């Protein structure tokens, strides 16, 4: 009688073992094949901030703040890259590293506690994303009552939330990656296509308007929404943190292997860090293209008509972007795009946030993070529990724009803490060999100063020390 050998155990992506190490790809084409975490991140980033806040800012300020879109998407990637480098070299996710940055408050660092507070604020944003998706679905196909009636919105919110949970039941990274790659592809094609087509319509724009948008001005009355946009668009602090988990689950750290002090391991690490930097660059390019497209659409179509996305009518107002340029039939195109944009963000949040909370519970000693079975079980439980909480918050407040802006402000505060952590971890967990590039150091300095400057201004404006006027 023959026996069948059991299938090999799945490798733990959060454990570094010498037998899992492998050489990094050496050609550009081979590196492209190893991309993934950045595309998952792009799908999460290009969503609520771009569709809701960035378009609203364009509607309110016109082309005047176009420069801020470019700064917002470009200035943060260097902090993201620095944090990911520390993760790959050490095989530890960001929240685990933040605990090393004192002072300590109980079992956690003050930065971990800031993350916990920020995530509660982010629940409003995630609820707004679920609400926006439900509104788009309800307008496309009302289930009970009018399109934006409470009953129809509630039913669709339940369907959207349940769909996200079902997709993620396996809890495996490759499932998330496949879903999000499809989502980000649809987003990019639809938004860029419409933005490029606008000059052929009555809402066209020219080089004079684009040049005026690069004059580094902040019109009176737009500081608040501009700060929220800076916190949401581009790579936010929570996405930077999440990116380290995706890098681990993709395998960048596991393939680098444990640090045995050998030259072979150092060269292997340099190779996988090159893959990570390419991954970040592609993610940044996608985010910038989509964000600029959303802003230009809002500034070109909504601003001249004095239209502002507000409340549950946000989807109807934003649909004017399409119907006013292409005709009434284009509303269906917009709704399909809006659903793709917002639902993919819901899936990304439903996949990432349970991982971060599981890690936090591990740091608090509630679960064993290093036990793969315990970790996987906790992630699945939280995947089933957290999205319904976000949905209930939406059904209570029912104002996606306000909810997204609340989350953006919370993310902006956490971003300041992450900058502090990155500089601390840079000099305690990254060997000098890997941080001796003067250009990357200069970019990190500029990025950090810009983030701190905007953060301090936001705090002063909130306290009334400075005014929007």
C-alpha cells in the first residue's frame, strides 16, 4: 500500500529562514515580474481621497491647487521607501518597529497608541467608502424605494460589505493582489481617459490653466480641504505602514533571508531592495496619474458650474463630470468606474486593517503573532468583524465626504509620528552600507520637512493661531 506524502507546509511570510532565501532578479524585466505590493497599495490609495476629496478640492479651488496634488503624491514616497527598507532588512512589520521608538506607554510605544487613535478616526473614512460604493450601486440599480433612500442604501451597504468579506475569506496575499491589480487597472484607464478627453468638450482646459495651477498659491477658504487632501492623497501614513506587511507577504524579506553577516546576504538584500524601489516607483506613477486626473476633472467640469459633492448626493454630483461631457448615457460609465474605485478600496482596507490590528494584539500579548495558525485565525475573525462596524458608522452619519475628511485629518496626524519613527529606525536598524546614498538621504530630508511643515500648519490652523484667509 502506497501512501501519499502530505503537501508541504506553507512558508510563514513573517519568519526569516535561511532555506527560503533566493537571489534577487538582475534584469529590469525580471524585476517587473516580482512587483505586487505597490499595486495593492495603489488600489487602496487611489480611491476615497482621489474620487471624493481631490475632486471636491478641484471643484472648490479650480486649477489653483494643481501643484499641491503633485507635491502630495510625490513627497511621501521617500518615507514609505525608507520604512520598507527597514522591514526587508529586519523581517519585521512597521507596527513592530514603532514599538522600538520610545517613550513607551505600557507594552507599546507612543507611536503605536497614535496609530490606534488614528485608526478609530479612519473608521469614519472606511465607512464613507462603503457608503459611496453603496450609493453608486443604488443609483445604478435601486433595490427598494428611491435610489438614495435609506432602505436601498442599507441593502446595498450590506451587499458591498458582505462581498468584501467573502472575497477575503482565504486570507491569502495572492488573492488580494489579483483583485487589486484588476481594480487599479480599471481606475487608471477610466480616469485618465476622461481627463485626456476633456479638451475635446465644452469643459476643456488649456496650457494657461495648467500653468496657473503650478503657481504655488493657496486660495482663501481652501486650506482645510487642502490639508485633508494632503493627508489622504498619495501614500498616507497608514498605507506606508500597511505596505511593510505586503512586502513581507510578497516575500521580499523572506527571500532576502536572515542577517548572517555574510557578503552574500548583503548582495541579496541590495537586489531585493532594488525590486522594492521599482515597486514603489510604479505605485507612485499610478497614484500621480490617477490623482491628477481626478483633480483636473473636478476643476474643469464642476468648478465652472459651482457644483460641490456633498452628503449622499456626492455620487449624483460627481456623475455630472461624465454626463455633462459625454451625455446622459455616460452616467453608467461613471457609476461602473465609481464602484470599481471604491469597492477595491473597501477590499484593500478589509484585507490590511485586520493584519495591523492582529499585530497590535500580538504586541499587547493578546494573541501570539509569531504563531502562523493563531495569526491567520485572528486575521480572519477581524476580517469578518471590522467591515460591518465601518458600515454601521456610515449608516449612522451618511455623509461620505465628511467621513472621508475626518479620516484624512487623523491620517495627517499619524503621518507626523511615522516620520519621527522612520528617522529613529534608520539609525538603529539599517546598516550604514544600506543608507549611504546621498541622493536618497536628501530626498528623505526634503520629504520629512515638507510633511512636518504641513502638519504643524494644520495644527496651528486648527487651534486658531493661523486662519485660512
